[in-house]
C-alpha cells in the first residue's frame, strides 16, 4: 500500500519516526511535507483525490489544523487520532482516508501504532455508507 505522509516543521521529527516505522512494515511511503501545514495537508489531499495514494497521514502540533483543512475538501474524510480505538474505528465506520497526528500530544511509539492501525484497517461499508453519502452531498 502506498501511504502519503506530510508534516510541518513542528511535526517533522514525529513524521520521520512514523515514516520509518511504516516503511519497515512494508508500506511504500511518499513524503509530501512542507513547512506550511496548509500546503502539506493539501499535498496529501490532492494525491488521494488524484488516485495516486490510498491513505494519508499528516503530522503537526495538535492534529487539529490538518483535520480542518482536509475536511473542507469534497470526498475527503479526515480524523485526528490520539488513541488506539479511534485510529481503527475511523477507518471501519467512516472510510477515513487521512488521519492527523499530534506531535505535541502523542508519544512517538503510540503514534506509530496509531498509523499502523489506520493503514491496516479496512472500511466496513454497509450501513456506514449512508453517512458517507450524506456527507458527500453537503460538501
């Protein structure tokens, strides 16, 4: 699986840690970082919308800015993740394509686990697709 990863200057160290961890697990990592979090996030969004990438991870200080930026794009579902449960459930129930990680909140070891959970989890579809379709109609 090809995974885009990006970070601003604050998230660079955590991004490098997660990138190496996932690469060691066999994921093909594509770094799309930029010092500006808006540009870094939009690089990942554009790669997903263009079909080049199936999953994306964006790292900044608190995981809020990438979440807000990505979520403004039609057809993109992004979630900030801080613990194990949401890192997989957001894929299961929301078909999330991008997660945001928080360099100033979540420890590197946990962030690596969250990224792996997100990458290996598949979307359940079914009843959850109704919600995804509703979201896509409003954006």
